[in-house]
C-alpha cells in the first residue's frame, strides 16, 4: 500500500494558503488534484466576494449601501455574516464585525502591504466606539437581505478566512486526512495512521522561530498578535486588533494568543477576543468554552490555558493555568 | 569431505578367500603405480626365504600403504583444484549481516515512500515511523 501526500500551495486573502491531503488510493489522485484546484478557486471566490479592499466585492457594495435599507446579499456573504453576528453575540460583543470605521481611522484603510509604517497622527476626530452596535443590524431570512445602519461598516476578513478553511477541510475530508492552512488559521480533519499532525507555533517575539510544537489530531488552530500588523501614527503605535469598547487598538497585557478550538472560525474569533480581554478575562473566556490556548504577554511571560496540545515549549517564564 | 579412490588401485589387487578359508592375494593386472626400485629388490632379497605367508603379508602392507599414499596425493591435488565443500557452505554465513538484511529493509522503504506531487513545496521527511519528522506547517500571527 502506497501512501501519498498531495500538497498544494497558493496565495489568497493576502496570505499564503496550503492544502495537504493524504491518500492510500492512487486512483484518487485525479480527484484530489481536482479538489485542490476547487479549494484554490473557493479561496479566490470568497476573497472576491468578501474583501473590504475590493470595491467590487459584495461586502463593499453592502457597506456602500449602509443606511439605504435592506439589501439582498449573496449566499456566501449571508453565511459568513450570520457566523460573524453569532460570534459577536457569543463573545458579548468583544468580537465585533462592525469596527471597520475605527480600523480605517486608525490607518488600516488599505491592504496592509500598502500602509505607510510611519506617518503623521490622524487629525480627524475618531468615530464613536461601536460597542454592541452590531445588535442594530437587521437580517431577513426570507429574503436573505441585510439592513445595515448608516454609521456602521463591516469587516469580515478574519472570520471569512476561518470559514473558508473549515469549508475546504470538510469538503476534502472524504478523500483522506486533510490539513488546510491559511496564514496560520488552520484546520485538520483525520490523521495519518492515527498520528497527529505536527504544527509549529510561531515564537511571538522572534517570528522566524517556533516556540512550541502542537500535535493536532482534530480541530483548528489560530494565532493572533498585536505584533504582526502594526504601524505608527505620530507617537502612537497602532495595530489591527480593535477593542470595540474604545474604538482604538487594543491595549491589553497580551502580545500573542494561539487558540485550539473545534473549528477555525471559533479559533480565529477566540484568539482575537482573548487578545482584547487580556490575561484575566481571556483565560476565563477560554476555560468557559472548553477551549485551550497559549498566551504570551507583552512582557514575555507565557501561560498555557486548558489542555493545549503542545510540546517543547521554550522553558522560560511559563506557567500553567487550568 | 569427499575422498576419491583411484579405480586402478581397486583393479590392481583382488583379495579372495579360497575353499580352505585361507586368504590369498594375487596380482591380476599390472600396477600403474611406480614399479619397485632396485633398492626394493635388494630389500626383498634380504627377507627370510621360503615364508609364503610372511611374503603375502608384506605385499598386503605394501599395497595398502601405496594406495593410501596415492589417495592422499590425489586428495591434495583435488583440493587445489576447487574449494572444499565445507568452505563453500560456510562462506555465506560469515558474510556481513547488513549486506544480507539490506534488501528487505530497502523494500520496506519503497513501500512507504510518499511520491512527491509536482506542486510539492515543503514536505516533511520520508515517512518511516513516525510518519512526520518535522512540522508540516505553523500557526502564525495574523
């Protein structure tokens, strides 16, 4: 019996995407390759539909139509928007898909590669915090339409990526054990001869290194950090994780959070929420939902929350909280 | 060990038992071994005369010793021509064991080898046990 690893890499959603599928049946090779091409097409399609950086995307059209009454939207946008509003509800509003205006005011108003790393401070007044504003969005299941208030705009970047990762992993799973990774948001379904997938966990302060190894038998991993996408305006260091309670970049005690969850959407949302909440609230959030996480504080301290399936953590200033 | 006996020697001497039960030896054909030398004739002349029984014992001993010598010479000549059977059998057992087991291990590797797809970029190491010898990918900050 010959076991084959099929692997496909491409770029989508402004990040690198990898898809791995194991197969013990050579006759499935053509199906797997077709499945990988389908996966690449799906990522491209979701990006075209949900990117806030594309003026022609369904999301951009909806944002432009904010305040103009109910708008019928595409099935994909509907599905991801419903998932985002569920996450907002489940996190008590800490995850908020309506922070786009605050994010743009902070300087993240174009693709990150095009952002000036250092610039003058924004003189215009910041928009009012949108905490709990997501509750004002009206959905109509019958017509699949959305009524978006005029002062809100949606950003579905992170959760759209997680949704696509989950969708591809589940769709390809009948062909064999599968791993899908989109910029660090990853999902596995199935194992190879019962052996877990080894996944490196990036060292937060030295991103070229791994600080831990996760042996993933199922579920998803996602990592969020305030150190990745950051820029300077005036004398302020800003980043892309907005605290909806303040409308500005989160200013907690955590620098990076890696979360293990049953699916990529949950992992992606939880990583951002914990980063905003900080060590105290973040730990409670993880434990209450039976997730697990690896936290790194801004001072370098590390904390394992729950049963995070890791090994070989660099043994410095770490402690365990279960 | 194989001992080769010259067929001519068996034809050279026949031992028969007569009706009286006395053992006699007679020459039925010329011996192809070296004939008696002059010194041998002299030695034979010095033997006690008239003893037929004693003379038969001498011939018997002489033939046995000669045939034994020829046999030894033949064996030596044979052994230089090809290796002893015993050596041929022992040789494989003394060969290095890795050489003997290498083919089986190689087959095992072939059965578990993962063919690389054309689109392969980063791959873990070859899959013995465990399947993965390095992280497949990494979760990184976003």
